C-alpha cells in the first residue's frame, strides 16, 4: 500500500491512503490519526489500511479526493530515530580517492552508520531554505526504510521482517561544513540541515519482483535545473542491503517503531555499457578529481531546482517526485 501525510496544521499531520497510480487518496482518520500512531500498533492498524487501499484501487469509496503532493508533509514528519548508512561504497571510495586515500577495510566488513536529524523532516515540495551558497549546498538522492520494533541483537532475517515502509529522500548536505564535523568524529548532523521525502511511503510488496535480496531493484532519476544528471539502478552496487543496515543498528540496542534507516547517497560504478551519472554533486566533483582534473561542477546556486524520482517496473512513479528549489530565507 501507499501512505501519505497531509498537512493539517499539526506536527504529525493527517494520515491518508493513496491509490497505486498516485491520482486519488482517502483520509484514514477512522483508522489512525497519523502514520506515527499507525506504526506504534502496526499489526492491528496495517490490515485496516490495506483494506482501504484495496477499496481505493478497485472502486471509488466515499470521501475520495484528488491526490496533491503539494499538500503533503514528509510521510513521517517526526521519526523515533534516524540514521544513515554507507550502503553504496562507491560513493565513499570516490570521496577517499579524491583526498588521496583509500577506503578502510572496515567499511567493507560491516555497515558504517551515523545519526542524522529525526525531526523537521520536509515534504516533497518544500523549498530548500539556506542562508549561504558558500556552504557548498549539495543534493543527495537516497532510499530509506521505516522500521517496526526490533529487539537488540536481531539477525538480518529478523530485521527483514521488521521493515514496514520504504521511502525516497533528498539528503541535503553542506559540503563546506561536512569535512570539519567528520574530522571531529561527530558525523554529519550539523552539515545536513534539511532532508525532504517523496510524498508517499510504500510497503515493500508494492515493488513486486523488484523487491529482491532486501533491495529496491529499480531505476532512480535525478534532474537538476531540468537537465537529467543521474539515471541510476538502486539495486546495483549496494554493498549492504536494508536488513543488514537495520540489523547493524540493532546490534547493541533495541530499535523502536518509527525509526528511519537510510542508505546514504545512491551511487553506481560506471561500466562500459552504463554511465549512470550522479545522485550528488560531490560525487561528480570527486570523480573529476580522481580522473586527474580539477573539480569543475559547481554546487547548488539560489534558484536551482532538483527533482528526484524512482520508477516502478511499469515505468510509473513509485513514491511520487521530490521537487525542490533552493531559496534564501525571507526577510
């Protein structure tokens, strides 16, 4: 099923069920007031949401309305916790290579995780509002899962069963600040100010056969100022799948329902048959540096637009699109 959160003026928004084609929706106020509440009682609430979803796709129940992504908050505006992982090692190999180093072996042995902001998550049409372009503002197309409760020490198989929803995100990073905070061992919290999410979260079964091996085996498209810059395959070059990322988080702690675990920026290796482009400006700049030249691609400028979208096996939008514009604060 596909779920969205409508902006009704509250912090957690109004839960809605969205049709498979993303054209219509139905509020779920008679089932759960918010996605946050639904996740807390998923075994009881999910079957009711699924019944409404099937009715929405098969017929036209009462109170149906046209779905408008502009009315959406992030599917989960406030998460219990949120971490990102280094699932796509090629991205980090390029970062190290551009600095004249190699990726440590430990990154290959187990997923590296870092904590990110779990509040203030943005909807799919929210502007990117930042004061200084000199912060080297970068987009970052990534995938994430929303977890149910998971016991400490859970295996990857157990973690697979705790995956409730999949989401698509734009992880904005201030690259000029990222080096300083990571050098201090503090992660990217201060360098990642505002993450936006596509309008709907989907249950893994919505991917059909493309949900294989704990990965979303589907194409990801990134468009910058109307120009396609990335056409990546999310299932390729993913060194650690979602169950492995979630199990790593649970290794020393209990994971609470409503926790978001992200992949980090999606990155594919260039092959003879496939030039995937990039899902982050930094990746392109690192590639330019590794190839022996100077990094030429500029970071985002005010007025720039970014569109991120994943297509299903029919070539249709799976999550809906993230469409954002970089703007200065008002006043």
